[in-house]
């Protein structure tokens, strides 16, 4: 009687099918294609800037406002005198006015120096931290 030889099994490993790695920037199925790039524009020479107005000089900052007497307290960063025209600018404030009355410690004065706090009559409402410019 003849003996049949058996095939060896179990010692061979099965091959695992792996997906290929996707490249970055590749589109998925149904995704839009990228539009063609536009050619680069040539740089044009720079335009000359329009002449600027001279900057207004900062005179001080409003520290308080008294609505019944319509007076503002200003901490000065530069000297100021009666007759000067000032501009008060803030979040909701923007007007020009000539100085008619000025006081330091309830005493009327004609001039004030840098660093002093003065009381000033104003025609409209001002708020704390509004900036005062010399117009």
C-alpha cells in the first residue's frame, strides 16, 4: 500500500493586504479640483503720500466733569492761557472751543503751567479720559 504525503500547513504566514498611504494634499473622491493659479502681477512703483496735516499738540486729559456748572477739570501736559482755542476729543466727544474762563483752586487765572490741574468752563458735555488738544 502506498502512503500519501501530506502538505505542510500552518508554518506559512498569510499575507496581509495593506492600504497604500495617502499622499498629503490629495483630493478625495468627489472633491473639487484646485483652480488654476493666476499669473503674478508686476509691482507698481509706490505712490507718493498726500501731505499730512500737522499733528495737534496734546495739552492734557479730562479728569472730571461737573454737569451743573458745565466745568471740566483738566490735568495739563503743556501750558495754556485764556484765549487759546482747544479741541476736546473722546469716544463720544469732538468739538473745538475758545477758553473764556479758567480757575486753579477756585481762583481765576489767565495762564496755567504744565502739571497743574485747572477748572475750565465748557459748552458741551465731556467725559473722563477725553483728550484735550491745542487747535
